[in-house]
């Protein structure tokens, strides 16, 4: 059996390990933290649970290609219960409520009743959400490896989505919002994601709900990771935690071993780098090995945007009603977070899983999108730990005051559990600019996918959500599979 060292125990690394083990390789995963999962993680504070990752899981429909990967790696089993949240998110403004219901026609009717003056654009929007339901994550072969004919055939499986792209492909979310006359509809479209993102990002995200392809698995992020680790170990895979890779040792264009911070040297036949690429090509390997598509994403920040977040989490005392269901956005007194003044606040109630969030241990999270400029602000502030902590506390206090102003029934019932800035995830897992997803291309920029193979290194492969634009859990898992596929194909030559 040939030896494969996998650096990084997140979703990509675990998926790669499972696929390689199934194909006769001896694999060992080295994770720098004490727990597996990378950014797909959660933790307990003061008797409450905080889930960092799962808002919904794409690929929950049986006929979806991604569903096969989730079942293969143990994310979805016969015993995994799914929660189909009824609403993507809701805007509450001027005493009115507007929902992106999972039931698309129910949402259409609600929007049309509120804004009949926008009926033409609204019908166009909802028709194209329906078209976007055909969008699929490439799972059989990476887009970077597809021939022109394979790309065309894959595109034809999503023909309806082509009509959506024709209509909104050149629009940003801000452009989409400006199509509407009604101020509440405009805010509904523009307040959930960064207005500079492509409009199709919002439309496709909503379509995962309306197509019933997006749901929440019970057990949350930690439960999901534990199931994958169990599957990996059951196949003979070996896990090492608390092991920080220091370098990949290269001789004559081939990796021969990996050296770790404690001095351990692990020899190998192959290496799969499942760490954040900024670590892979900033610490473990020279940047000259980076795929040109990935290099383009890093070098063209005007086109490929990095998004992180500032999060404040609250526990709720007692089990009486809070007036919050799912994800809610509402206007508030302006609050300064990073370099931005925010006049809308988004909160999410975590109560869907009684095992994680029993009635008397529900959690509210407030996550504010942060830009690359915000990351620089937090990174600089972190140099003075006292000022950094004081700024986080100020935001937590002001956030709590705005939540209570909106929901007076929460007065005296909120427990501040923790705050974390973009710097937190750079420290935790080397996340580039503290990002929780990969680059988002701005309107007009081309979607890119990097190869899982490296230039001039024949036995090193990479996998990560960063392998493509708009990456998240689905692309992380698919990328792990593609890296293992590439390794297997190389080994058979």
C-alpha cells in the first residue's frame, strides 16, 4: 500500500482520505488543531452550543449528485434526520414582514401583495429562482479538468439555469435591488449578502431552499464532522491532531516527506494539501507551484472578493417565546463594525435541533459581513490585545442593545457567550483574510476553478473550498474527491 499524507483535517481532507482509503491507499491525516473539521466546527459556552458553520447543507435531495458524496463520507446516513427550515430569511421593516419562503409560490404571492408596482420584475425574479433550481455542483469531474464537450454536456444538464444567467449574469446584488421600486423589496434583495456579489449568488442560494436541496442535518456541524471521522477511521484511516505541518520536503520535483513543528518527519509516496491555500503556498510550498487560475484569484482582488464576518453569539434564558424565527433582518440604529456603519442587523435563531438547542438553551447569532479592508482593521487592532478585546466588547454590548430594542421580550434574558472577528479564523485554521468561504467573483468577473494537481510537482495534490470561486462545504467535499481521483489516476500511469 502506498502512503498518502493529508495535511488538514477539514471537510476536504477527510473526503480525500475516505476516497483514497477506499481505493487501496494507506492515508494519515495531520490536523493542527485538537479537533477535526476546520471551519466546520462548533463549541460550547456556559451550557450553550454555538454552531459556526451550518446554515443549510446543499445536496440533501436524493437525486442530487452531491447527495452521493455526503452518503459516501457519512454525512448523510439512514439515521440522519433533516430539518427543512420553512424560510430562507425574513425582513421585518416598518411593521411589515417579507419572507423568502421555501414554498416559492407562497413567497411570490406575498411579494406581489406587498409591491404590485413591481409585479413584472417580481414574476421575472421568482421564475428565475425556479430556473436556478437546476444548478448542480460538479461532483463527477472538476470543471478544471473537463474538455469543452464535457463542459457543454454538464451545462446542458442545467439548461434552465442558463435562462437565469442570461437575465442576471451581469448584475450585482445592488443592480438586482435597483430593478424594484418598492423600498422594502429593495432592502430584502440587498441586505442579506454583500451588494457587490453577483446577483446569481443570491438567486441560486434561495433556489437550494425552494428545490428542497438545502436542509439542516441534526447534530449540526460537530455531529456532521464526527460522522465523517468515524467513517474514515472505519476504513483504516489514521488521524493525528495537534500536528502543525512546517514544510513539504521536495527533492527533484517530488515530495518525499512532510516535516511538522514538533520535529516529526513523515515520509510518503504522495501528499494531499487540504490546508488553506494561503498556508500551502505561503508556508509549506513555494508559490511557483500554484495553479494559474488560483493565482489569478489571489492577485486580482478587485474582481475576486474576500468575505469574512464578525460574530456575536447570545444564549437565551428561559423557554418562553422570543419572537424570532430562523434568520431575520431588521433596520436598527447605526452600529460601527470594523470599518463599516451598519443600519440593518441580521440575527439567526438556533432552535431547530432539541439535542443541541433545547428550549431553555436556544442561541441567537448575529453575523456581520466583513470585507478585506475590515480584516486589515481587525488584524492591526489585534496587535494591542486590550484594545482589540475592548472593541469586541463594545460591539457585543451595542448589538445586544439593538436586539433588545427590537425584541423587548428579551430584556434581561440574553447571555453574551462569545464574540469572534475575522482574525479568529486566521488563527484557528489559517483562513486567508479570515474568510469563511472562498473568493466571490464580482459582477463581470469570470468564475474560476483551479486544478487539483500542481505545476512541476508530480505527487502533490491540493483540495480546498478555495479551489473554485463561491466555494463552501459542497466544493470542499467535491474538491477532496477530485484530489483523490487525480492521485489515483496518477498512480495508475
